[in-house]
C-alpha cells in the first residue's frame, strides 16, 4: 500500500510539472489517504503481532 502512495505522489509531481493542477491535487489527495491507511494498518499489525507473541 505504501508503494501505491508513492506512485500517486510521483504522478502528482509529474502532473504538477506539466501544469495539470487539478490532476496533481487529486493524486496528492489519493496518496495522502493511502499513506494514512498504511500507517493505521502497520500500527495495528505491530500491536496485534506483539500481543500474539505473549
């Protein structure tokens, strides 16, 4: 999932470079959502993984 967030961020950078502001803003929004979902899932995985080991 982090890979997809980075891909959308790169798409946003390229779109902004060529002057497509609306597409860049949309790609950044998607990248932010994917990044935060990744952080939440990673934290939950670490938390439940450490609880399972006990």
